[in-house]
DNA sequence: CTGAAAGCGCTTACAG
DNA sequence: CTGAAAGCGCTTACAG
């Protein structure tokens, strides 16, 4: 059994109140007692029990993080940023994989509540009404990352997807492309789906390029769906010179299909992705894409959350800065 | 304030002992009381406080997981498996990123102890003496995954790296290759470095192929290091027809350099990787590699841990089954 | 400067 | 079937 405060009190011949005081760096003991207590603690290898402390303070110094899929490179980049900030501020993070399943999400929320986490970051998923209801009941701070919401009191940090998509498309246009296809994310997804397609359409319009439905195919952000969407696009024999994919994985799917079909990138087809996950630079040719600062976003979301926990004030939303990373999948048309 | 057991007891006109009993499905109350209590719980939206419960039971139903780098696709695949098993058995998992930093690892261990986790899985990192010492002091079950150790009482689950490397090399040999280069992982790494190189050497020897030092270059498992190692190998003008890389990322580095140099894969050079992380199939051409069942390994490690927590018995080590995934980077020599 | 005591939200003998 | 009480390991007024 690990020693408790009672054990060290007994051994040091003081009361547990005194041990507690030196433990918490409060005032009210002689330097002599302090030394004695400290020595005893050292000797016994005593470590305070945060569970007991948490029961009194109503603070556990742990936060919960919900991901639709912990193992995606997207999620794990966010997690890295979150964990880093939390660690530096003495918080622990418990992760939950929601599998994008409503029931499971609700269960996770319940568990986090029972475990008395101090706050929750909800990552890259839509904050549904039913989730919000329980969050409201739990009464603890929540922040969204790579997602957004209108619910009051729930700040978010994300990139401006519409603008980023606009710029990606415009980048292609500036390179001389006019026949630009797009592979959108999950159709109807209000966070990462719709806005990116809208940004693409607006860029086309603003540059006097007619936007045609048939130039758009949809995937679900994943690699396989990018492959199918590209096949689909090819089948329509549209003669496009560039494609903008709403995720790197889908863009890499495009690269893959292109290679299989003998379409040379970027000579015959230019490709730009979205996210800048790690594999974007590993692929051949290295993928030009729009960077989302996932790590900082995670870290920033965690910062907001801890701030809310500690001050009780609601944080502001943040728009993270994206930028285009030029690599080798886009060429200028002459 | 969330309602406590006291609140529901008062409202239901029973003692807290009775509420506790129905909460825990014990015996000793009439069906009428049960209904009344249940109804009150429902009405008040009461949820038990696991912190308080944990203080008594000395069980938190949470486990800690240490990773050298949470955001690697390798770690996140393990994490996914761990979280899944934990979730299904009503455990939560708190993640810690050690950054492969001794001080930080020790700090994480201390935090996990203070937070009274029921067990720890230590992932893909060497269990140093100093870590083992504190683990021993904490007195809670530990299991290693994708790592190994001789410390008594610390079971591990991993692939047999030596055999897997042997088979990867032999696969190349069976395809007619004789001049086979290797890119090893971190030099001297006793877990994923040395054994794979040894497996490679043994396969060569067993097939009567002389093994020469200069055919081996070393990286650190990462993409960039794979690129440099490949450049290094090329500089030695060895005229090899195949390369075995000790990680997929390094193998992809090889692909990348080959593409840049106009060396066609697999026509002029065959490549086989190790891990079978997600990007292995996204790359062009899709990478032939040896599969490590990361998800199952994580899940299995978690199973062992929970078993140790609940039975108090030490689990056995497990060797996870690897296999070669044939894709398109190896060709048969005629 | 120091300690006895109440209390955090629960569980669990013990007594009835 | 039910409740009063002790206790888990701490913190924090309160009294001295």
C-alpha cells in the first residue's frame, strides 16, 4: 500500500493538517517542521492522492477529448497539440473515440462527467443538439476544434474553410487553369464539406469562370473515396487540367488513380489538396496543399479550455491561419 | 451544482445507504423503494461521482498509456486498439506523450500515479531501469506493447521482429534478388533496430548470400532519414536490385528518392517496407511491406492489462502474427 | 506555529 | 428491508 498523508504525519510526529500545509505550500509552520515533513515525505516516497484532493477541490485537472477517429493522422495531430499544452499546464487528457456514433458519443460524455473532468474538447465533429443538451447539463467548459457552432458559450478554433478553399482554387486559376474539377468532402457536411465547395465555386465565379456541377464529385475525405471520385470525374470526360481535393487523402487518391492511368502529375494534371498532413510531403510527387496548423489548433483549443476552467469566463472563437504549401503537383499553364 | 447522492436520498425520502444500494444493484430494498429511488435519480439527472467512488474502491477504472509520439501513425493505430478495448470494458484511457524524454517520462509516471490509474501500457519504447524502478514503486500492473523486456511481471505484446525481417528478406530472395540492401532503424535500438538487421543478415547467410556491411545504411524510422539513407546507399554505387527498409516511412523515403533519380520501382529497384501503416497503400506504387497488426496489438495489450488489474495475476507475453502484404514495389527477377 | 474536527461524495459493515 | 455511522485521503475553517 502506498503511504498516505496519515502515515507521514505519524512518522513525522505532526498532524495531517500540517503535512497538508507544507504539501500545498501554505503558511503556518516553522521551517524546522517543514524540513522534518519534507524529509519524511522523501523517505517514505509519499505522493499525494489526487483523487482525494479532487473530491474536495472539485477539480481533477484532467480534460476529456472526443475524436471521431483517434487513429487518423488528422486527429492525432490535433491530439498532439492538445496533450502538449495540457501537459505544460499540469492537466491530463483522457481520449475518447466516438466513431462518429451518436450513442457512443453520448456514452463518452456520460463517462467524462462521472469521472469529473474539468472540461472537454470536442474535435472535428458537428456538435449535435443532443450532445449540446448533455454538455449543458454537465455544466463544464467545452471548446470545439476543427468544427464550429452557434451555441452560446461554446467557443471554437478552426480555419476559415471557405476562404482557404477560395484561395486554393484561386491559386490554380493564377497558375492559368480554367477547367478545374473539385472533389468535395462528405456531401452536406456543414463544417468541412459545404464551405470548401462554396469557396471553390466563389473563386471560379469571381474570376469569370463558369462553374459547372459536373466538375464536382464527392468523397468522404478518405483515400479510397478520393480514388473513386477521381474515377468518376474521369468517366465524365471533362478535360479538366486541375483538381482541388477537399482533403490530402483524397488528393493522394487522385495521384494514385492518375499514376494508374498514366496521367502525369503535374504535367498533364495539377492537383492541390487540403490539410497538409504528414504524408503530403512523402508522396510522389510531393503534394501542393493548403496547410491547416493542426498542432497549434489543438494547443490553442486546449489553452482556451483551460482558461475557461480557471477563470470561468467564456473564451472567444479563433480563426487559425492557413496557407498554401507549394510542392510539386501544380504546374503553371502557359 | 450537480446533485449528489444526498440530494436524491432526501428527495426520495430514504437514506443514502439505500440509494447507494440500488445504484450498485445490491440486495436489500423493496421493489417499491427501488422504483422510487430510480425515479428520483431520473428526475434529478443524478450521475454518481466516480471520484468519490474511486476513493473508496481504490479503483479508478482508468488506465494510462505512454507513447514516444502520440501523433505518429504508428502510435495512433496502437492507441485506437487500446481505446477500443478499454471502452468496451468500461475503462477510460489517459494518454501521455513522452517525447522519448526521460525526465518527461518520469513526470508522466508520477502524474499517473497521483491520478491513481489502475494500470499502465507502455508503448513502443524501451523500459529503462529508471522507469522500471518507479513502476515497481507504484505497484500497479504494466504491460508493454511493441517493445519487450526481461523484467519480471511486465508482459509484452509484439511481433517477432527478427523472424519478420528474416521473412521480408527471404521474400526478396525468393523473388530472385541477391544484391539486397537494407535500411535499418536507429542504430543500436534493441527493440526495433538490431533484431531487424539481424533477421536480414541471417536470411542472407541461410541462402548463401554474402552479407556485406556496405549494403546496410541506418535511419531513425522516419521519412527524412529514409531519404538520406537511400542517398547514402546510392553514393556507394553498389548496384543492388532490392532494398528492405525497417519501417514504411523509410521505405517511402526510398520511393521518393528513387522517383527523383529516375529509378523506376519496381522495374529497376524492388522495395519492401515494415509496419504496413495506412500510407503504405496510398503511395505510388503501393508499397509491399510486412504487416504488424497494430490495432490488435494495442487491443491485446489492453486486454492483458485489464486482466492483470482484475485478477491480480501476471499475464503471459504474446507474439503478434505478422505477414507480408504484397503490393507493387517488388518484382521477380528473371 | 499547530492540531482537532468537519466535510468532499460515496461504500460498507453493523445493528435493528 | 432500512438507516446511522465509520471511513476512503485529503483540505480548510476554527480554536488555541
